[in-house]
């Protein structure tokens, strides 16, 4: 994905600390104070321009959401949408997802969303995939017992790899769709990429997996 540089993005993000949390490590273990409630917390790793999480936040006002996106020039578009919508149950973090353990404690998060992640198709890059075992361990370290990952992609290879990775890690497969938009799944909120790919006729794959805490 080619990114259009927006040199003003960093400054704009800093102007809205009520939406963009600049010091997430200070809230580790206490995210309920940021939202001023004890609602469940769901996060999206790689939130892009925010279409999915804004839709989810509007659809589920009793759930708190955090969108995590590394690139400031991308997440600033999510901020623009959030400013317009004024959703109190949605916050944004412009940080590297590899460091989630610095921002969240065990039990802070109930669900992780992974939507249309970079497939990193070359074998030597497998460790960069967000469904690689080291990432699965990181998610486990911030999720509640029995927490879940909800995963969507248009990439069949990544989906097959991820199902194997989930299985090898010992996760319980709760739901699987090999053609989401032609299934009976209700309540689907689409991402920007999902709209784009589905209009081109691409098949959308989706699954839900759960950590089995013994």
C-alpha cells in the first residue's frame, strides 16, 4: 500500500487528545478510566481509515473500542470521521501493534479484530503476519480469559495460513465463512478494503477464534 505523506497529520492528531491517546502506556490496566465506564473493550489492530470501528462503535454503544494504526497519515482520516461522528466509545492510538503489551495489561481487552491485514506472502516474512504465533501470544497476554480474535481477509493464502496458526496455538474455532457476503452472517460491518474487494467480486473470508484457558 502506497501512503500519501501528510506532514501535518502528527500535529492534527496532537490537537485532539480526547480522541487520540498520546500516552497509552500510562493507561495500562486502567482503560475504564479513559472511557469513564466499565464496558468491555474491543481493539482493532490495523484500523486504517476507521470505517469498520466507527460502524461498530455506532452499532454497539455499550462496548468501548480502540483503533490501532501505525501510520499517522492514515489514522488522521479516522480522526476526521470521529470528529464528525463524536462517538464517546471510540479512541485511537497511533502506535506500533508489536508493542501492545506496553499499553494493555492481561484482561484489559475482550476482543481483537484483525481486518485485511498485510498478507506478507513470502515465507521468510511469515513472522510479520498478525496471525503468527508470537502475535497470538501477545494478544493472549492482553485478552480476558476466553478472549476472542475476529479475522477477515480477501487473501485465501493468508486465511489458510491463519487457520493453521490458530489451530497449532490451540485456539478454538467458533465460526468460519469461506464466502462471507454470500453467507447468512448478520451484522457485518465492512472495512474500506472489504467494500473495494467485494465490488470487484473477491471472496471475503472470516473466522472467529477463542482462547482456551484451562
